[in-house]
């Protein structure tokens, strides 16, 4: 009887182990256009997954976590992923997840600033190491304006966290900013800022963001990696097809009521959820980073070396997505 009991326990333990959810650690950020990645947590059990999410202030901050083996997947600006790969982070870009989501703004009480050239002799705020920094520098370069975080150039760049830019506008510490969504929308809705332009008129276009995966997960557990991508694609497709549900989830679950439905709609009028990505878009971003000296990469990677879209294509096929 004891043997039978022990055997039953062993079988029960084996069954429990077989049904245990695989934990996948996600590095994410708190922006409107990251909502579908947040939503992965809700449908993860369908794929026998548990998404352990950690929020980071900037995309570049996720790279040390990849290097330390503390995250398996991430959502961030493409520039952060590229800089990480150049610095030796063992990561692949396996999909896009959003694009757009940036605005260049002037303080509300500076109506004379109508174009990017009008920022000459002014201070502009931006978060260092984010997609908005690259967008801002590309626009300044395109318009022939010099810049530095010191005085003496056409535009003085003031680096600060995303969350601090509103306060800088309030106390008139800067004249403008390149800010993410929904924070840029909230600057407008609160009467602190006005839009000068959406910075999408360089060859980077709307600057698709990267959904990245560790090489370890991709190479050593392809079956799990495939389930992760299928979960990601389903979450993204759901947000694409159900904007009202996406709005409710982001406003209530991600921002805990600190983002109004109108602010969400205004923010997402300047961004969109995606999953498709082209390696050439990644290479264009690399080329701009090299041109502008962003991240000071000693050995810039080539897109073809770290963009892996096979899991994405299979996930789309499995879900019957043809677009």
C-alpha cells in the first residue's frame, strides 16, 4: 500500500509539473502604444505561460537585465535594442510591436515657435537613450541645426526622465521637448504644450519599436519561444481589432485611471500597434544612429545578424493571419 501511495504521489507530481506554466520574464515600459505587450499577461495561460512583467524607465535600461539573464523578452525603442546588441547583449529582434508615438512640442506660452527651426537658441528636453532622442536629433540634423547638452550650439539638449518633462514645462525650464505617448498628449490636454510636428519625415519614418528575445530562449527552447510569439501576436491582433477594449485595458489596468479615454484616443491617433517588421527598417535606424553618434557604437551590428522573423511568420500562420 505504501508503494502504491508513493507511486500515486509521484504520478500526481509529474502531472502537476507537466501542467505548470512556463514563466517568461518581460521587460516593458509604461506607454500607451505598449498596451498590447502588457495585455500578453491576460491571455498567457492559454499558451501555458506566465508573463512576469517588470517595468523599466527607458528601453536602454532593459539591456543590463538581458546581459544578466534576468529578462527573456522585451518591448522597447529600436535604438535601445540596437545599442544593446552593439554592446554584446545576446538578443534578437523577433517582431515589431508599435510605431509612431512621438511628438515635438513647444511650451504653450511660446506661440512664436511654429517650426523646428524656431527652436534655434532654445532648450529642448528629451529622455536619453529613448526613441524620442533619436527622433529629435534626426530632425535637428535634417533641418541644419547644431545641438549639444552644453551651451554654444543652436539648440541645447536637456536630458531628463520622461516623467519630469511636464514639470520642466510647468516651471519654464525648457522651451520644448520630444516626448512619448501618452505624455505628449497629456502636455497638450493640460494646457502646457502645443504640437510643433510629429517627427516622422526622415527615412526612419514612424520608427517601429522592437519586440526582442534573448538568444538563449530563441535557441535553447524554440517550442517555448514559439508559444511566446503566438501569445504576442494574438494580444496585438486583439488590440488592433478591438480599439474600445484596448482603450479600457490601457486606461484602467496599465495607467490605473491616470489616463483618460480621450487622452488615450488622442495618443493612439499618433501611434499604432503592429507586429510586422522589415529588416531594412532596422538597418535604417542603425545607419541613423551611426550618423548621429547615438550610443557611440564601436561596432554597429547589421540588421541581418540579429533580426529573426521566423517565429513571427509561423505565429501569424498558426493564427490564420494573412496580412
